C-alpha cells in the first residue's frame, strides 16, 4: 500500500544497519572498478556505483545517509516489487526480502504463494491472483518460505540467527500492519 512506504523503509533500514566491510558477505566484493567491497545502510558499493554512475570507494560509502539511499530503495525495490499494489503488511514482507535477497527472489516467493508462474517479476497476473488470498495467510506463508530459503544457504551458519530474527520481526510488524 502506498501509505506504508515510510513505515516499511524505516523498518528495513533498522534491519540493514550501518557501515560494514565484512568479507564473508558476498555483497561486499571488490569489483575492480573502485567499488572496494563495502555496504552502508544496506546498499553495497556496487549498487551505489550503478545508482550514481560513479565509483563508490569506502570513503564514499561511509558518508551515505538515510536521505541519500531512500530514493534508491523506493525505485529499485519497493516500486519494482509493486508494493504500492500489495495489501498492507504484506508489502513490508515483500519489500524487506527484496532488499535482503533480491527483487526476483522476493517476487518468486509471492508467486509461489498465489500460484502464479514464478518468473521473478510481479505483474498484473500475479496481482490478480493475490486478490483472493488473505493478508495474514500471505504474510505467514512468506515468512515460512523465507526461513526455508535462508536455512538452505551455506552462509546460514554465520548469518542464520540474524536472518531468523529479521524474518520474525518483519512477520510480526507485517501482521500488525495488516490488522489496521
């Protein structure tokens, strides 16, 4: 829902945190174009460089602000996943997963829930199929699929507790948003 953007963005930023250059994180790879393997506010140097059209060395990444990254998240994640068209609460779940693991993966989870072809892009057919599905069911099922996905990753042994906590916090906040 359009009016949920700010709430969803604030929750996601809370989860993403600040600057990191953790080499165990696959998003923190040095791409050889001046983007030296760091992340700030959930945005990798590679993504920031693509967004701005300029290299994103560590000193640039350390200076990012919430105001800098908000338009990127709105366009590349919220809008791409058609979150304005999703029921309240479910929009948060879909957006948060899109940021954490990619818009295509998040869209495929949505499509799995509603029985749409899992092509990784939410369109009119997926949105139409979602109309018959209750928000509470969609949110809980999405969290279940998300948890299974994380558990299947080799990095789960290192990041699993954080991913599980994030999934559960998002599920609870999504359910509270759905009841409004």
